[in-house]
C-alpha cells in the first residue's frame, strides 16, 4: 500500500492535465497493440482450425494440406505447437530490454500468431457459434474487469503473488491431467482458471497504470514504448486464458 501511495504522490507533482493526457495515450496504445495481436491470433486460429475440421471430414482445405495438418496435430509435433508459446513468452519477457521497440513489437505479433496456431484446434472441436458467443462473453467480462482495475482507488498490488502462485498451480494441474484425463480435475481447473485470470485482468490493468505514473514521474519516457508492449502482452494473455477456460463451460462440441 505504501508503494502505491508513493506512486500517486510522485504523480501529483506533475501537471495533472499532462499526466491524464499521457496516461490516456499510453492506455490507448496498450489496448491498440492488444487488439492487433488478438486479430492476428484469431485469423490464424480460424484458418488453421477450419482446415483441420475440413480435413477430418474429408473436405477440401483452404491453406494447409491434410498431410501437414496430420503431422501438426497427431504427431509429436503437436507438443511443440502446444508449448512453444509458453517458452516464447518467457524468453520475450526476459529479453525485451535488449530489443528495440520495433523489434519487440514484431516479436509480440509473431507470438500472437504462434498462439493462434496453438489454439486453432478449438475450431475443429467446438461450433463456430459457441466460440463466437464465448468470445463475446469474455470481451464483456474483460472490459468490465479492466475498467475496474483502471478506475479503482483500492490498491490491489498485493494480489500479484497470490495470482501468480495460482497460475503456476494451474499449469502443474493441467500437465498432470494430460495423463490422468480426469473430467473432475478439468472442471476444477477451468473454474479456478476463470477466477484467476479475471483477477489478473484487474491487477495487470492497475499495474500498467502505476508503471506509467512511475516512469512519467521519474522522466524515464524512453521506456514507455516497451512498457506499452509488455502491458499489451499481459492483458492479451489474461484475455486468451480467460476465453479458453470459459470455452470449457460455454462451448458446444461439434
């Protein structure tokens, strides 16, 4: 709480109008980058997933041949596709300080494309209508939670450690359930996952705001471009994960 108050007091020394204008521009950039990444993910997931569904039904595909699709989703290659986004996001987070802003932006969009490939299977499993409905529900929930995180006067920085521990627990549970194939564990993981990433949406939004205030107060404006990319990455991951967990409840299978 003390750290949050310090940030607010530091920001108070800067002209309020300038801070508000800069913060709005920064948040618009964050949401803009996130939106482009979501578009990249959606397009790749739809094209590859639709081809996969067509190949399974013996129909013509749009882009990828049935042989390539079979290799991607039935051979050990599927594990590379599954875990590659996780490895890339860790490497990206660790190495962004050594990248230029333009390079970091390109890596972020490339990661979004890889994520689209990783989740493309949903178009072969769930109906397009249920995917669209789940996306709409997720968008409404995300917007409300992000708005609350941005406007609340309550310091929620203390949620961070608890939520990160929850994410680690989810990853472990999902890895274990890959072998157990327990519906009960899958149901519990999905429910807890929705709650964790709902909390992270509000937490990350407030963190993006306070990070901007810290940098603006200390004059570190040269880092704001990369801060916007990292903020967009955080919110992008919150949205994607919340969507995937909600799909377990709301999705209708083909």
